[in-house]
């Protein structure tokens, strides 16, 4: 009974969103209300919850848990999401996105290279800087513009938008996960350790996903060896750059720098294969580097704010910091938010400066910012509700109760299923970040009960969530809309489902095998 009641808010969220097709914000509000009702009226009165309640549990504590959730949702998750979408909207407003599309068409006549560059390289860059659907919609639209079939364009864009989503929107999912796993006082080392573990758990897929993309593009037996060698090269570059970025810079840059390295490699590879490819009557797209001003400025500001920024980075991290002591915090914990060092500010500055370089007026950019914030009001409600629900469930012991049941049910086999939990979270919510909010603390508590490394098992949630992203209803809807395949969501879901299941299975085996070798800690 205790476990069923603890699972009720999450189960209700899934049923409302998937079975009843209720809008995300309404579903999340209902789930939040259910969690609050249970925490206030049921949990204190049910004897089975007693072992899981914190000392001094009270109704006011539930209220403060809600406040904590709202703070964590707005600062910085919502700000980053809004600024990420704003960066994409600036490109649309300046029309430079069309220049970027045209530039891709001139790179190579090899269809495999075109697809790999667009969905793995450019798509990964979009995911790393903006995320939230842009990495599916834009690559799919570009592929259709190059003459690829809509169904194929949707499928490869969905499959490619997997590995990078763990570090999407400047690392929000992993940073959020680390805070859920280690608490608000998470250290830089703990974030970097979690980020590095995510990359290790996804290492095999960094080779397999490019191979699947190449094989789907050209499945001829004569191309098998070439596809294999190319995927090994691209996968090796992705793994090396992302791992180094995670451990030496932080969770903000792995997807960005890894994708940039792959783009550079593919461009060099294409130039070596086709050194002077020019078509008669070909028109060179105008704009050149100016089309990349937004993303270039964002990358510059992110690097300045990262540890690579040296003294500047240190100054940003130690100034303009708000500190809030909540009554439910213990052991000296304080909610902190750095207004000058957070990724949302870097996205805003990069988008604004980049927009100016692309010819937009300040008043246009300000108006566009307001429109972007207003357009995300429903998404904002969803995210705030989910984070607040997670905070209430954690404070009231519901997360601990679920973790205890999972350990009793699966025992030492739990690491095999940990990624599946993350995948279900993404499938239900459409967001790797939301999945980490729902289950990050759960995974950490299970790790404690199994005497495992918190970072490793928490990382399994994000690693699995990246696979669930392939078949999340939101991603499917974005892909069908971008490809003009409205009404064919079911067909695209069926085509993507086997790849998503295999993806999550591979992650589960990786997590379990490595955990078995690492125990005990």
C-alpha cells in the first residue's frame, strides 16, 4: 500500500499524458496536487510511511518543499530553456538559418556524409546549445530540402537526437541530475564525475548510433566496411572530446564541443574525398560566418564562464550569488544561484550579440525575447509543477519508499533496470531534465541502499533517458510536424521503437557490468 501510494503521482502523470492525451501543464498540475494531498493528508496518518519521514515532519515543511521546487525550477532550469529557444528564434528572425541550411548542401555529394553531418554533427550542436526539439525539427527539415524521404528524415533525426540529449541546453539535464543526487550543495567535482559517468555509459552508443545512421542511409553490402570505419572514426572523436570536456570543463560543453569536433572531421573527410567539387551554375550562399554568429558568441561566453575562463570565471562564480536558507534544509545547506555565472546569461548574451551581428535591431531582439518567454508559458507550468512535485515526494519520504521497494524487488540486478527507469521518465515527459527531476533522487537513494556509487547509478538515469527521447511522444510530434507527416505518428513511432529498445538494453548491460566490477565501493 505504501509503495502504491508513493507511485500514485507519477502513475497519474503518465496516464493523463499518454492514455488521456491531456496537455503537459495540466497533467503536471494534477500530479503536483495529488502529491501535495498525499503528503499533507495521507503520509502522516499511514503507519507504513513512518520509517521514511524526516525528523520534525510537518505541513509547513511540505509548503517549504514546494517553495524549494519552484526555486530549483526557475533558477536556472526555466531560464536556460527560455534562453535556448530564444537563440533559435533569433536565427529564424534574422533568416540566417536558411543560410546554414544552404551551406550544408554544398559540402559533399555523398548522401551518407550529408545525413551524418546534419543529424549527428549539426543536430548534436543544436541539442547542446538549444535542445527542446530544435535538434529534431531543423535537421529533419534540412534533409527533406535535400530530397530525402520524409519518413527516413524523421527516423534518422530521432535516432541521432539521443546521445547528445544528456548534455542538451548547455548541460541542464546532468547539472540537474547532480543536484538531485547530491543535494543543492553539489560540488563541481561531483557534477564532473556524474557527467563523465554518463559519457562512459553511452560510450558504445557513440559508435553504434553513427553506424545505424550510415547504414539506414546506404545499406549496400559494398558500403558496409566504409560505414563501419566512418562510424568508428566519428564515434572515437565524440567519445574522446566529450569525455575530456566533461572532466576538464564541466557538464555544459560535452555535446557542443563533441559535435563541433565531429563536424570538423566530416568537413575534412569530405574535402579530402572531393577536393574541388563544384557544380555548374551553383550559387554560393551569402552570409558566410555571419550565419554562425549566434552559436559562435554563445560558445565564446560559455567558455569564458567555464573553468577555462580562469580569473574571469572565478570572479563570475563568486559575485552576484543569491543565498536562501530554507527551513527544511539541514546540515547548513543553502540554496544558491549565481546570476553572473549561470548558462542562461551566457545564452542570452550570445543570442543578443549574435543577433546584432546578423543585422537585427535591439528593439527586435527585445521584442523577440518577450515573445519567446510568453510562448513557453505552458512548458514553464509543466516544469515548475514537476520539480515541485519531486521536492514534495522527496520530503515526504515517497521517493525513499519507492527506492526501498525497487531494491527489494530487483536486488543486485537493479543496475540493469536503472536506465529503463530514466527512459520511462523521458517517454512520459518528453524531457531528459524532467526525467532526472522525477527519478534522479530515487536513483541516488537506491545507490545508497546497494552501497553503490551515487554518481554512477544516477548517471544511469540520464543515459537511459537519452534512449527514451527517441520515442517520446513530444519528439515524435516534432518530427512529424517538421516532415509534414501529420497523422503518421504511429508509423514513425513503430519504426523508431526497436532502435530505442535496443539502445536502452545496451545502456542497461553497460551499467550493470561496470557496477558489478566496481562493487563494493
